C-alpha cells in the first residue's frame, strides 16, 4: 500500500484533539468549542493534501520526517509535501505559530463537508462557488485562475464553439463540471457558458482526464491553466485553446458542520492571507510555481460580497 493510500485509509481515524505538550490557546477561546483555540492548543494545523496535482501539490521524494514532529503517524509533515497550495498552508501555520500537518482524503469528501474535525482547512485550488458555500466557509482567495479547454495537440478544434455537443471532461465535483452543466454560480462574478450541449465526462482528478484528451478518448478537458500547462511541460501531447472559458478564485475551505465555532479561525486566516498578498509573498510564490503572477488578481476579490456569515 502506498503512503498516500495508507493516509486515506487511516484518515477517518484522525480526530482533532489537543495533543499533549501542545501550545497555548493564547486567549483565542475554549479549545473544546473554538476551532482556532483548538489548533493553537494542539500545536498543529491539519491541512488537505493531494499527491499528484503539480504544481499545486505533490509529495517530496526521499523527504526525511523530523523525529520531533507533532504530526500524527498517519499525517504527512511539512518536509514531505510541496507545491503552491501546500506552501500556502505552511505559511498560514507558521503565522499561527503551529506545525503544518497534512492528510489525504478524497477531493469529493472535502467538498462534501461534514469533515468531523478530521482536518481544519483545505487548500486544494478549489474555487469559491455558491454550491460549496452551502457546506463550506470560504476564506480570502489566494490566487485567481483562468480556465481553458485542453485538446489533443493534433485536434482540429480551435475555439470553444467548435466543442458544441462534444465530449468534454472535467473533474468530479469541481467548478469545471458545474460550469459545463450550466450550474456554476460565483457570487459577485458573471459566469457565461461558452459551449452548447456538451457531453460531460467526469474524472476523479484532472490528470487522467487530461491524458484522455491527449489520447483522443474525449474531445477536450476543461482545466485550470497551471494544471493543463504542467502536463504539457511534462510532455503530454495537448494544447490549450486561446479563449479563456472562465476565471475562478481558489479559497481555503473550512467545514460549516464542524462541532466548533470557526469564526475566529476564518477571520485569522483571512488576515494572514491578506498580509501575504500585501507584502508580495503570494505573488513571489505564484511566479515560482507557475511562472506568472496569478496571486495579485486574487487579492482584488471582495470576500464580503459573497455574503457568508461565519459561526
């Protein structure tokens, strides 16, 4: 069994309880009722991890696990993961004064909510949308991502209109699937679908869908620019269409159905992300991982405009 498969199998056993010797709650509240206080008392921030999602998330080959880590044995440590999403989580943990630890549930489990406090926040390049807001709290977007159709390198398709009625792939439960079905709503953003009557083919993650598009098994796959471009750089025979389908705003997700109050935690995360935007840290990270600055536009998103009330 691979390390990540082992993490998934044991993930259900991870219960967010204060660890012996954890840090002080620092006046944040009662660790038995308040999410931020619990994280500070436990001394760890439990974050979502996806193994094969470059350049946002990947495992570090040959990484050494610290003997002094507070992460549980079925959690990955900061040294064992990297990528844009994971580096954001590490920065937030550092600002909180705790250790970043990572677990690997399925993405569909993340967006379904009802996490049972098995992890605290999910940075998985998941975007703000109205459907997810029914189950999850959104935090300040940490970048803004254009999304395009990726087709086989030798495909005759040149514009989104060429894909009307065609087989188009998307990841299950992602904003891309909602977009193709005409169900994507991003509060304060106008979303217009640019293909008619597509036959939507879903995949658990983007990687297999992009391979299917390259192999001609589907006509196109709708994905974020950095995801599709990373596969092209790896040698996959794909090319993006010129026109952007839509832009979305990835956010950290926090479970609405936690048994703890999340208001102080979400507020503190927003403060940290906004500070990292203001001082240019996120723009530098975006340039490092994507070769372009996607982060600055994320800072322009008005989180208050989505009208969520965090409890």
